[in-house]
C-alpha cells in the first residue's frame, strides 16, 4: 500500500489557484509547479463580471487546461475555496446552475490525468496565487513587466451557439 502511495506521488505536479472579484474587475491567479521545481505563474483578467466563486472555478479550469496542454499526468490542485473543493470532491451538491456547469466542466477535464486531487488549503498557504489574482484585477496592469496577464472574454461555461446555414443551391 505504501509503495502505491509513493508511486502515485512520483511525478506529481502541484497547482495552486485563486480567484478574485472586486469593483475594478475579476480574474484569477495560478501557480503550477513541476516535480523538479519548475514553476509557471499566470494571471488572467476577465472581460466579464464574475462572482468570487465563479472566479475560483475559472482559476481551477485554466490551471487544469494548462496542465493538460503540458501533458501533465498527475496533478494535485489546491484552492482556498471551500465551495469549489467541496463540490469537486463530492462533499457538496451544486444548487446553482452555474456551479453545476462548472463542476461538469472540471469533471470532463479530470479524465486527462492519471492522478487528480483537489485539496482545500488555508488562505495563508495560497499567498502567491492570491497575489496573482489580485494582479489580474489591478488597475495598474500597464506597469506589469514580469508576469503574463491574459484576458478571458467570457465564462468558460458560456455556451457557444452555432447556427448551420445552408446556402441555396443553384438550379440549372
């Protein structure tokens, strides 16, 4: 049993996420760390108003998508959001439609990983992700020279409506 646990830990990437919503805007921050200590820090500003809970979900989703793109096999995500962690781990039931959609989206990403864990951490243990989320919502983004701050047009769970258009066929 201990060998299985040690094997599961080998190659484990750590993802710390946080979301922020305030008067000046909404955004997320994340820190992704490889098993050998390589670190990616990322801040994402939203082009839409989000609640704190929605920002927390977006942070987790973006972190998982980046991890998947990097072909990470084992991921342990940490968040200070009791709601998000509780929903992902099946401890809570989604009562709002948007929370259920976010949960479904995260569950669809889960299959990309051999090991997938989401842990609740105290806010004090999530400092850097929190700082990045605050950076994403800061007014002074133009002064930022060291951290890539990206922009998200609409919520991840927003449905894209595509209409099929049939062109009239020429008759001979």
